[in-house]
């Protein structure tokens, strides 16, 4: 597994070792020992999520204020632009973001630690985004920040307006959001 650091401390892009031949390919999408040895991160994952989206669907920026989740994200089918936003007020990169294209073809994954917001935009006709979390989902702690907040300034690869859930369309800007210390 190759590990690339990003401009946000703790956010990593992972590229698995792929074994391919005329029959197709094989790779381990997750191996706890390999993940720990390659990243230095020893976390238990407690929940797997699968999100199926059409082109132009934008989900996020989501996070859990209490019992925050670390997320290991990949795309099993299609393509998505995946984003992490630093929501730790004590961080020198508070409000900064990093984005990476994840696809079934490039097989990349992104590790987003607790304390960051997560969002993605489906780039292909259909995209299946899979992610493991280090904490269970709790509705009462779930929060969202406006996807288009100019204070964050995410450069979304959009054609037109995104398709949003009502919750994301009405999410507050970072300046008005509850965040981490």
C-alpha cells in the first residue's frame, strides 16, 4: 500500500497494491494490519456505510460533533470527488479543505480522521461510495456545514448546480456552525 500525505495533517490518500492479469484484478480493500503498518493508525472500525448517488449529487459537509467519526472512504463503482474539511478550531488549518478523486479505476481511498468534515460529489452517472467509520452514527450529534461556504472555498468540479438533500441545502456556514476545539 502506498500512503500519500495531504496538506491537512492526518488526512491521507491510500493506494492499495493491485494484482491484475487477463482475468481481472484482486486487491485487499482493507486489512487492519497493513493499514496500521502503512499509516501508523491503529483504529477499530465499527460501521460500514454504502452511498449510491447519481451524477451531480453532493453529500455533505457532514460530521459528528460528539463521538466524532474517522472515515476510510473509497468508491466501488463510478467516480466521486471526495473532500475533507478541518473543523478543529485549534488547528492552524481550521477551515481548510483537501479534495481527491476516488474511483473504481484508481482504487484510491482517503482516510479522514475525527475532527474533520466529509463531503463528496458524484462525478459519474452513478457512484457507489463505501466508507468505514470508527464510531457509530448518532443522529443527535450529526451536523452539516454549507457545501458552498466561501470561507471554506471548496473548488467543486461542478457542471451546473448540485443535487442536494434539504438538510445540506439549509446547512449553516462554518462561521455559524458548531465545531471542534
